C-alpha cells in the first residue's frame, strides 16, 4: 500500500459536495499525494462542458441531458437550493470570501496532476458522451477504480 | 490488514446509490475480494421483500413501514425522482442498455458470496422485522461492522 | 499506520446521518480507537448551540444562519422529513426504544475522547462563528484532516 495515494468517488452532482471533494483532492495533491477522482452518476455533471454539444441522442437520453446541469457553473446545493437561489447565495458568499469556485478548483486539480476519471458505465446509462465533458478527463470502469483504491490509504465516497 | 477485504455501509435507500454500492461490491467480489455490505437506516429498504409481510407493529412503526419503499424494485432516485417518474425513466434506460437492475445485482452479490448484513439497531428503530427482509441476510450491529472494517483496505459509506 | 485510528467527515447536517456518524464514532472509541470527527458544511449545524448567540454578521451570513438548524435538537431527516414531522416521529420512536438522541451521542463522544473538529473554512463560508458552537470543539482545515486520515485505517465521508 502506498501512503501517498488517495481516491474519491464523486457520485453527487451538488455544488457543495463537488466543492468538498475537490478541496480534499487538491489539499491531498498539494501535500504530495497521488489523487484519483472517479466521477459517476450525477457527479458526471461536474465535468460537463458549459456549452451545449450537438450530439444525436435517444429521447430519454436527451431528456436526462436537458434536465441535468451542464457543468460546474450550474450545479445546485444539496440542501436549501430553492431552485438555484441557495446556490447563487453560496457563490456570492464564496466570491466575497475569496474562496475558489468549482471551475477554478477543477483547474487547480488538473494543474496539480489529480487524475479525473469519468465512469464509462454511468456515461452510457445517462447518455453523456465524451465530447460533452471537459478536456483532460479519462474514461474507465469499476475495475480501474478498485485497482486504484487497493493502492490508496484513503478512499472516500462523496 | 487483508488486501482482499472491502466493506460498504449502505445508508441510502435510493435506487442510484443502491446500484452504485452493488456495482462496486460485485466488482470487488468478482476480483477476489471478501466483501461485506452493511445496510442501515434507509438502506434497509433495499433488502425488503416486495410483498407485504403480516406483522403486528406499533402505529409509528406501521406508518414508517408503509411510507418506505418495499424492496429493490420500488426504490426512488436521490435526484430528479419526480414522484417515481425519474426512477421509471432510469429503469427503462437500464433495460435498453442491458444494465442489471438492483434485484439482479443483489442476486449476483449473493452468488459471489458478498455478505449482506442488516443493521439490527436500525431495524429496531424503523420497526422492520427479519421476516420482511430477503433470504440470506445476516443481522448485526456496529461492533461487527467495525470488526470487519478494521480488516478491510477499502471502507465506503454510501 | 495505526490500526486504532478512525476518521469521519460529517458533511451532512441531517438527523439520521448525524446519528449514524456518532454511533460509528462512539462504537469505535468504546472499542479503544482514537476517533476524529471533522464537521464541515451542513455538518456544522450538528455542533451549533441551541440558543441564539448575538453576533454581528453580514446579511447573507445572517440569512444562512437563520435558515439552518441550530444544533442537534433541531436537525431534520434526509428523507421523509415533511417539514420536521418525520424527524419528530423518529425522535419519538427513538425515545420509545431507548436509543440515545444526537445530543446524548455527542456527550458520549466527548466523554469517550472523540475529537470533534469544526472545519474553519466552512465556518467562514457559512458565517458560523466559534462562539456559536458547543464547548470542546477544535478548529482546523483540510490539511489537519488529511494528516489524521493518513494515520487512520477507516476513513468515512458521511
């Protein structure tokens, strides 16, 4: 086991949980850890590009894609979201306090070498294509996650 | 510490989180791991039999039991459930993509030797009796969980 | 790595998840483990004093503070809360079954030597001041958490 490895499964697509996962990941990477973030289910929305990508989808895939937030800038809060008002309040406060937003946290993660993996099975189920996700993301399944987790000393599910 | 042991606490009774936990558990078991899933609180609903079991309960116990989903086939989504419509959409998509549903994932887990433990304290609080849960489930408390977690190298709370 | 160390991040401020995290923490402490609980985001509400503390806050900070539950006695359920009715039902059942409530679980945790840490960055974002939290809580950031997690053999995010 490598004392310098951490993995985080990002299942949630909520602004607050995405922030928490990236703050832990970036903190660990800054302290010299090898960090893998595995984005699955709603967590995939954290990695979506903000602009609409033209892709042929089935009706249900298109409906899912349309209902889910496109990228880090549109995520809602897990509590007290009130149709996005809570998330706006949170973003305003974070700007006032000079706390990085999720887009900035993702850029920092990438510059620190945090590995961002999108779960290929969830992408299939949710009808999200590789072209819809930000650059630099890798694609893999549960076996890859388990291989990484076996070598890590901290494994979180968020 | 045994490199081949994993534990997962399934606290959530949501369709999507139940799927995620079982996919990880089954993946780990298929790769030769000893896996223990510890179902607690809402997670107990994942293990409920689909059919009503006649049991004498207090009023509050009966109310809880009536409001909570009976088994894997009735779970809702953690997000965008819209009174079950989201969960139906998800089930339809999964069928289209040939992804196993939760009942099938549980059967696979059992055939792979994944240990399914129902938290006895939660059962007491929520008024769920052993007869209401599917066959092959064991019953234990937090000390058993901690004993297993101490021997595992990946421990998740879902 | 120390076989006798556990960490739990308490991100959630829900009654049911707070209970689960404290039951695990107290169980581990009673079995001789060194346990650190790191309360962040909504989890900070678990540590708030029940009485209002007079503090000058910005408008958004005051609004957040007013909307969030003040302390363990006012937490809601993560599911089926129905404006607090679900949480009341749960508290009634717990009393009937002689299960400790969250306040009692926190007292037990403190008497067992469980370290309760409030995340200083979340406190800043949510506008929660040290005086608003119960006595005996420590304050630290993500680096402290990661240092503790590195030495623990079970690390959960709840």
